[in-house]
C-alpha cells in the first residue's frame, strides 16, 4: 500500500478520492496525528464563487465540538457544499440543513412530526411488508446486484410512501437522487470522471445543468403534491407539512420542495449505502456474522451502529465560523470554513479501540455516522435504524447464506461513501 507523505495529502484534489480506500484512510490517520487541523485551498471551479479554502476537522473531538456549538460553527450560508451555493442552486438545495436557529428550529419542529415514535411505529407494518416483497423477489430472481435488487428499494419506497408519491414516478425519484449525489460519477451524471479528464468549463456546466434539472424535477413534484394536499389533505407527510403551523410559521411550497429533496437524498442514499456496506462487512467478517445470527434480536442494535460507524455514508459537511474562536488548541477566525470529516472522526484512535476492526459488540460506540451532536443531528436516524434492522432480519431469516462476492463498485464522490453495485450470491 502506498502511503502519502504529509505534503502530498490534498483533500481538495479530486484524484485523492480515486485512491484505494486504505490509502485514503492512512492519509486521514496522518492528518489526525497533526497538532493542528490542516488547511486546504479550495478547488477552483468555473461558474462557482470559490473561497480561499477550509480547515479539515478530522478528529472526533473537533467534529463533536463544532457540532455542539452551532452559534460559532454556523450552517449558514451553506453546509452541503464547500463553495457557497449560488442562488440558482440554493433554490432547490437550500434546505434546513443550510439554516441556523431560530429558523432552523421552527422548520425542524414542523418536519420532525414525520419521525416521531408514533409515526415510526405506524410505519413498521409498511416496512415489513416492503422487506418481505423485496426478499420474495430476490429469491425468485436469484443472485445478482445487492444494491439494485435489495438495498436501494426499501428506503426509496418508504420515503415515497411517506410523501404520497405515486408509484409511476418513483423510478424518476430514484434516478434524480442518484444524479444529485453522484454528480461527479459518470454512471449517474453521464459526464466524465473529473479526476481523470480534468475540470473544464464545459464539464462543470454539464454537471450544473444535470444537477439543476434533477433538482427542478424533484422540487416541482413535491410542490405539485403540496398544492394538491392544500386542497385535499390526506394522511401522508405532505399533508402534515402543508397544514402544520408552529408559532405562526408554516412551510411554503418551495420549502416543502427543498425539504423533499433533502429527505429523498438523505433517506435514500445513506440508508441504502449503509445496507450495502453492512452486507459486505458481514461477509468479510464471518465471525461477526455468526455472532449476529446466533442472537439476532439482541445483537442487531449494536450491529447497525457499527455498520454506520464503519460505513459513514455521509463523508463530510461544512460549517462557517461566525466569530474568532479557539477550540482544542487551535485559533479560528471569523469567516473561516471548516469541513467536518465524519469518516475520519469515526476512525479516531483516541476514541475507538482498534478503529479499523468491525466489532458488532463495540460499546460504547459514540460514532458520528448520523452527524455530530447538536441541532443538525440526523432527523431520520431512527427510521434508518429500523429500515436496516427490518431488512437484515428478513434477509438473514429467509436467505441465511446471502453474502457479497467480489469488490464493491464504489461511487466516485468526496461527499457520499456510496456503493453503486455489490455482487451477491446465496
């Protein structure tokens, strides 16, 4: 394995994200060993207003500390992009994850009603029915691609059921979500791999056009449903959102559209990737698989947490300093950008014993796979846990010999730790 020297590590270099996984993990370990967070110049992109650069927060203590202090480490103006989103993109992707309190808190209170224990309990039957059908189909069609046959199906169907999305347009929702979160991957975006062919004005323009088109279609779908539910409310999430009013605050159709994009992106991509990583981890670690199957109900909660820690489906989010601030011995200035690298924090040797070992009995397991503690902790964390639990229970009960074969086909991204395809057999 090649190990990068300190001065060779550049998290802004798109080529870095094409390196083998072990080389990237070694680079993050080297960054964690530094006395202060490393600063990386921002990648210059045409048509985008770029900044000077960012500090990479790679230690668990730094990621947790920044997450717990949103007054200083702000999600505004943007948390899901290193560069500030231009207005034409923010229109579709400027959801509540790019907001601070009090606006964030009000919107979160409105949408959190979709994730209450009562609602999740009601979803349990739907989850089981869907998981059963997916396994029925898998047994009928036989071995193939675990992602497309299993992992991708459950979360997108659950979210579309929650939102009242008609079955006919669900393939479009799945496809457009892939484009938004896989904009740099040729399989999803249709463009070329930037790391190999370089960044050109035409390639960036093509990527922006693809992202805008996908955002517009999803936003338009949600706004159309919102207008319909204002006239004729039902028992779906869109109806709950359009009728909600907290402290005089209600969501506009545009806000519902942006939230829908956040929901399908976060709820679809992260859960399906955790499932795919989970099968691969359990295949590569037969002792842990045997331990799980020996007492599934007792050990599946710890298994899910360890899968999320090891997989860390969302690699990083950004924060911006609102004022000068000292944290863990480093002085930050107002306006500094920082990236919270959850993937690195979840392998921090100072917090996790043998962090590269998959251990379903790990306790405690203070991972940040659902984000750090604070107001932006993932709203759908409990739903994701339930989806993974129900799906794996159904799989290992009815297809006990299921395992991955070959190497995962990984998404090319510095944002999502995705698996596009995973061959499986049983």
